[in-house]
C-alpha cells in the first residue's frame, strides 16, 4: 500500500490579519486580498524578500470577505502538509497566533 506524502491539515488563526511571520531567510505578511478578475478573496502570505508569495485559502462568493473571515478565524481552513503554506501555519502555531485543528 502506498503511503500518502501530502495530507491536509486544518488551521485557524487566533490573531487578526495583517500579521507577519519570519523565518531565517524570509518574512511574510499575511493579509486578505481580492482575487483579480473575479468576486473572490484570499488569505495570502506575501514575501517581504522577493521570494514566492503563497495563497493560504480562498473564498468565492459576493460576500467573500465575510465568508473568508469566518473560515480563517472560526471554522478553519485546510492546507496541504508538508508545503510552504503549512510551514507558515506551523510557525504561527508555535508562536501562539494560530492553531492546528487536525
């Protein structure tokens, strides 16, 4: 039987955005942003060092900011692990600014 290399983990933020998270080689600023060209919003981790940005979760609805906030702060959202977005969320968990709901 093959072992899954990636598995989803559910996280929720305990701190309000915008917020920053730092690693030895890069820092990210997390914030809500509209998705260009459609009525959707996303929670993004934007690099402050010119490295890739990451989309952590997204909501697609005309009330997207409200629905996205409910997912981010109340219900939680899934991130595949291990990935760069899950490393960001794990760091926030260690700092007490997020929790893993698994």
